C-alpha cells in the first residue's frame, strides 16, 4: 500500500477511469450502489499495485503502458477529473486546481479543457467552474479520508442536466471526480412515473364505473327475482310455466353472482377487499349452494352428489359468503363441462385443533378434464382451456 500512495496521482486517475469503464461501473454509479463501488475500488488498488510492479521492468515498457491508459482515459464515455488541493503557507486550503480531465468531463459542462485545466476553479469567473469548485470543497470539508467515497446526485438547473458524481482522494492532496450524465435516465423515470400515475387514475375511474354500473344493474335484477318468487308462490301455476320461471330465476341468480364477482375483483385489485369472519352454519351454507345447482345438473341429466366427512362441524367462524362464492364457481364449471356421469362435492375437516379447523372442499366431475399441456394456464388471467 505504501507503493500505491507514492504512485503518480495522474496515473492512478487514469487507471481508475479505465477500470471503471471496463467493468461497466456506469450502471453501478447510476444506481448509487456504494457497496459495489467500494468493491471496485479495492480491485482498482490491486490493479494499481500490479501496474507499479510492471513499471519496474523498464522505462520503455512503463511509457507504453502509460500512453495506453492515457488514451483510454481521454476517450472514456464518463467524465473524469483530478484536482490538486492548493494550500497557502499556513496549510489553509485556498482552492482546487484541475490537473487533468478527460474530454467527456469538459463536454458535460460545455467547456473546452483549456478553460479549466491548470486553473484554480474558485478564481474563475465562469459560473459552472465555480459550481464544480463547490463540489470539490464539499467533499474536502466533509471529513473524508484518503480513499473514502462520496456519492452525490447533483442537479444543474442552468444546464438543464442531472449528474451522478463519485469523489475520492487518491492521495492526501488530490481529489478525483467521476461524473455521469443521468439527465436522460431521470427524464425517462419521470415519464414512467407520470405514466403510472395516469394508469392508476384510469384504473380508479374504471373501478368506480364498474361499481356504479354493477349497483345500477343489481337493483332491477333484484326486482325481477322478487316478481319471479311471488309468481312461483301461486298454487294454480301450470307446470310448464313454473319450469320456465325457475329457469328464469336461475339465470337471474347467475347474473347477480356474476355482478357480485365483478365487484369483488374490483375490490381485490384496489387492495380494499376484506374477509368478513362471522359464525356461520357451514353445512347449511354448502347444502344451499349445491341445491342451487341441482336444476342445471338435472337439465343435463347428470348426478350432483354432496357428502360431508364424519368430523365436519356445524358452526365455524369464517366468511360463509366467500366459501359459497368459490363453491359456486367450481360447481358451475364442473356442470358446464360434464356431459355424462356426474359431479361430486365432498367437504371434510383435515386439521382439527382446539381453536382452529381446516376444511378441504373438493369438487370432482366426470367431464373431459384438463390436458397436461393446459395445466400452466389454470391461474393465468383471462385464459381458457
């Protein structure tokens, strides 16, 4: 490490910038991952020692290596500058003099290198250079030690640009600065954020529309169901008329369930859906649900059987409405895709503890089933097999 400290500051700067480019550290700096940057700096130190050792093999070889690194340094796609800390005879800092910088550093700020190379930044009347001087000063007065990193995002409103900067000391009186123009990235992030806001607003409008429409549709359907129920209560109703009314009632019930499902989906996607736990007669709820599907099963001349396990409780604390909703969906699909045979529903307790019980609800049918190739589509939205 002593050899590294005695290394020519400019050479260390060249090595640093070169390795940053080679390792693709641009992405690391943009994401402000200081841990990764620290790891890279360790690698840089190791590389610097390697170069020092190789420099000892001859002046000609050392000059070739130096020229190679300098060429790479000058053409890096990220900005790099090295400033010497200027002090007076009492040791007080009076300014920061740019010893060297690559082409990208100057182009970021719209400056020719002649405007700042070898100049004490604080003495310049160029406003941009005074800003850069303030960056160096902020790092130098922050209490950092040799090798410590400072990662700062800087917005220059006058230039309309945003920069990510990393500064560190290669020696006690030298500060290196790596600069990346992230203006385009920030603009993209802002556009993405705006697009997300617009999408959320559109979704909210859609959800409100669905909720309002569902409510408006449900009101007349309830009226239709009420009239059907009253008509079915008549004693002198002919058998064929009764069958037609029962079919109409089943269709209206299915439509009402569909509307309720739409409302539930809207609540789920909005993160506002809540489970309502209450004491319910689980056996009665399931029997009622299965009974509602008997006409559909009879219409296809298929069996619909329900059985309960021996340890099935009568009362449980659960969201009975949601259980009925799930069973309704399973039964509707099972009956829909079964032409011969029948559908079996079995409910059993599989984990009965003192204060909790776990129920398994299984619906099996003799329909066409699902092929192995279609299994992956089971839980994909808006897909059908």
